[in-house]
């Protein structure tokens, strides 16, 4: 009979600490937590002495902005619409500069 703690545990293998204090996370662990280059790991020790590692996904500024909406003026503006407007304006400016160089 397994208890609840056993059901929550999963063995992802072992890592070796290098002379530089680095470890390589096992592939199964990286896949299970969708970890990628640039993601951070937060390490802490619980009161019972257990070492706990919390993955912290690296987020782009766009992810952050979408999670924390920016409102401009009384009505507010949609971030995606602002990005689209900025890209459209930049492309129009680029085309105007290209035409000026041609003449």
C-alpha cells in the first residue's frame, strides 16, 4: 500500500556536481518541467532539511505585459493592438526611407 507522499514522488535520476559547482539536469526532469536554456531554478531548504528546487520559467517582456495589462487613457488599449500599430508604423517608415534612397 502506498501513501500519498509516495504517489507524488518521481525518480528523475542523478546528477554529478562538477569542480565548478555545476550540475546537468537529467533529460527526463527537463522534459517533465518544460525547462529550457535561460530558465532559472530557485533552491531552498525546508524546515525538515529537505532541499527543494522550484523551476522559474524565463518570460519575455510580452508575456509579462500580457499578464499585467497596460491601460492608456480612460478606455485602455489592447497590448496586441499597440504592438501591431507600432510594427505597421515602423514598416511604413522603413518603406519611406527606402524610397528616399532610390531617388
